[in-house]
């Protein structure tokens, strides 16, 4: 093992106690996506850590959501490597009062423990270890975002901005339950459609009415037919509403759709078929309009993604960690840089599972090794991509 690797790994191992202390602090801080103050409290914990290691940062305030925090360690080589992760969780304010951070055996529990507060800690300490070891690297940039769990409404543009000139991107979502990193993720689209009918008294003049509810039913049946499990195209009618009273022919109806897909090409094909169904009047006289679009771009496994996996696997071998890859259905921010053609890897956080549930967990003995894996992978990525980008 090289001297710099020993320095990096030793720095992380020696700080095990403070790493777990920071993780506990963050898990015990509610940070629901729409709770601006809660997300910013997590940001404050991270800022203190950045200050501790002399890593400069800037905060970008948002009107409705938490801040974006962008930190950077200036390197001696050209280029930039981006580390990114989200501070928000799906758990409502007050959750930590009933489910605070706890440990049982080799598992740590708590809201957001692996999705993805452990990943946030990992980013900080991997970067700090590289700074301490004084490794000859390009700039290392850290991006903490506030709203991934609701579609990265404000973060998508920021990620595009910060990733466009990066030579490599590491997304710190949790490693899969078997320890795999992620080399492909589904994209997702959120659509809505509204239907206009005509009201009438359903007892006296039903023949004069045009039911938007009935039209909605026809459309749902047709939308269901677009499901293609072989291609991985899923369509879910998530919410429906319509009508104004039981004795009135419904003058309006609406529904929301979630579409999952492995590639943008597949989505474009599905979108055209969805548009055709929405534009078709199965009941004469109804009108409908479709809105919405792609929320998360898919992370497709292109050449750069494959190269990232190989170098992470190599870093794992040097640490005695067997690194495998997985194609996962869940969408994430990694799709943004991957769709720009940038070498990207996801699932670089510690091992965890059962995300978004009361049983969400992180494997305790994976936290320190995975931070070491991240730091060593950054070094290899700098060597691999500075020659080609």
C-alpha cells in the first residue's frame, strides 16, 4: 500500500468516534424535504464539519426549500471531481422523537440513516482525508442538495451546473443491501391530466350530461395496457379525483401518473402513446389535457459509468472489499450527470436497506470501510480520467 493510501485510510479510521457522532446528530435532526428549517439544521451540522477541516463552502438560499451547500478543496491538477448527496428525507417533522438513532448489533436505525445521511458524512470525511494526505489531485467539490426526495425541484439545475465540467461524479446514495454499487438506475416521470365534461342532473337530465368520470375510467384502462415489464416500463395511476355530487354528471376529473423507464428513448415512446390516450375522447364531447414531464433522468450504463465501476472495484480489492454492481429500479440524482455523458457511479455510501420505512437501517461495520473506499476511488478516478478529459 502506498504511503498516501495509508495516510488516507488511517485518517478515516482514527476518526471513527466523531464520524458516528456526526451521523447520530444528523439522523436525530428531522429534515423532511418541505421542512426548510429542518434541512438547514442538517446543513449547519455539515458546515461545522467543513469548518473543522478548513474546507471552504458557499450556501445558496432557496425560497421554499433548504439551502444548497457547495464546498471545494482546491487541487494541484486540472479538472474537478464532484461528490454529491441530498440532505432531505421522506420522514415528517417529529419522526425522530419516536424513532431516534439507535443501534442493535451491527445495525443502526433511524430516519434517513442510510438514505442518505451516512453518505453525507462519508463525503465530508473522504474529502477531509484527501486534504490531510495532501494527495496530488484535481479540485474536489462537494454538493449537498435539499430536495431529492420530491424530485430535486431546485437541485436538478444546480447539479447540471456543477457536474457539467466534472471529470467524474460520485453519488453517495446507500450501497445496496448486498453491498453492491449502482451502475444503472431507472428514470421517472410525473404527469397529470385533466378532463372536461358537462354537468347535468343525473336523475332528470342524465342524457344531457357528459361524464368526465366515465372518460377517466376509459383512459385508466387504456393506460394500464402500456405497461411493459419486459422493457421495464411501468405506469401507475397514483391519484384520481372527479365530480361534484352523487346526483350530478361529473363535469371534471383528473389523475396523476408515474412512469418508470430504463432509457429516455423508452420514455419518449411511452409518452407519445400516453398523449394519444389523453387526446382521444372515448366519450364524445369530453376534452383532456396532459402536463408534467421527467423528474429524474435515468442513469444509463455507458462507457464512463463502466469505467467508474472498474476503478471502484480495483479500490475495493486493495481494501479487501468485494465490490459488485447492481441495476436498480429506484431513481436518483445520479441520472443527471450520467445523462450528460460524465463518468458517474452511484450507491457509494455505506451498506443499508429498507429505505423510506420504519425499518431503514445501515450496517455499522460498513461505514468506515466505505468512506475509505470512496476516498481511494477518488484517487483512482483522478488518475483514470485526467488522461482522457
